[in-house]
C-alpha cells in the first residue's frame, strides 16, 4: 500500500466516527459569530468540561480566545438547514447571520443560544491546546438549557437524523453472563 493509499484509508476510517453537530457562537465586543462544528465532546464531569476543535487560525477561535467565553448549541434533527447555514462561508457576517432565526443571549457568555436546539451551553474557556492543524478549546460549562428531540449527527461526511433506539440492558451490560460482550469486558479490564 502506498503512502497516498494509506492516507485515504485512514481518513475514510476516521469519518466512520458518528458525532453530534453543534453551532458554536461567541459575542465579543461588537463581533458576533457562529460556525458549525462536529467535534464537540464531553471531557470531564467534575468540573463539567466540554471540548471543541476549531481549525488553526480560525477567526472564531480568535474571538473566543479574546472573550474567554462561548456557547455551544447542540442541533436537533429539525435544524439541519442551520448546520448548512453556519457552515456556509458566504453567509453574512456579524448579527446578520442570526437575523433569520430565533435566539437569545446566554446569561453567562452573552453568545447566542439558538432556539429549538437540543441543548445550549454557556462556557468559560479554560484552555486552548494545539492539536495538529486544529486547536482544542476546553470550556467549563457555566450555564445550560436542554430541549426536546433527536440529535443531528455527522457521519461519513454527511448529516444524518439521530434515530436512537435504546438497546436492552442485557445486551450492553458487561456482567451479563452468556452475552457476546463477555470477551470485551475481559479485554477492557
């Protein structure tokens, strides 16, 4: 396998990670901005931390670095058009990008919380960690609200509705004898 073929296989495999889709927002001085991301993760329960990756040199990352505050709007399946809107580099800048949607400022960060989101988080930036061609922004969750619906997912380069189905406990619990997961629980100990 050539280096180019290996690179293609590696990238294709990583695209198999299903991730939630969110719109990251910030309001710093006169600047208001949002962008679609599919790289938000819960990092810690105590303190409650989330992480999000933004491209190195991103204008949004710079604004968040200055503000030290930002918001994460976790999109629901009903908000796929919003994901496209905030991913479009030709959309208007500043407040105009929020003109066509319902939003309110987060009490902590001041950043737009988008109406209809599955969840919105107001975060205090605690660290920025260089990670290849991106930066990992780590934020402590200070304010939050939750909504209703299913998650909008990013998988293999496309958006998917997050049709979720709870699996029976006996198929997922590692101590259930006779399940096919016994080998996994022993290997992961």
